[in-house]
């Protein structure tokens, strides 16, 4: 995995963790929230989202439970664990540092 992939993965992790801070959601709901909240600038594809959800669940940051969706279908709803809430704070700080660094370069240039 390249350094670029790590940044993108970390960004997706942050977006998922932050979205779930609002409460439990299924995968499609997470994707819709990210797209809507970003003003349609960000679209998370299934091929990226579901592996990320699985990885975050394996790491103990999320807990997934099967339930019925608003459309009456079985869906896996994810929620943050205590460990996930702590990791969200870490990821937000990393993102703020990165944003400050990029802003500094843009101002300097």
C-alpha cells in the first residue's frame, strides 16, 4: 500500500467515524450522508466503503448488528464503540494537522 493510499484510507475512516458519531447507520446511509453533507463533492463507492466498514469493525472501532432498514430490508447497522470514539478524536487531530500543513504551503507558495 502506498503512502497515498494510507492518506485516502485515513480520510475515509475519518468520514465514516464522524458520520457514525451522529448515531447508527447502515452502509448505504453512511454513503448518502457523506455525499449529502459534502454538497455532492464526495461520493464513497461500495467497493471502498464496505471493506472500510469491515476493517474498522475488525479493529474494534465499530460494532455492526443486523436489523431492518427503513425500507423493510435486512441491513447491517454500524455504530461507534468506545474505542471508535477515541479513535475519532485521534483522526480529527491528524486531519487538522494535515490541513494546517497544506494551508501553510499554499500561503507560502
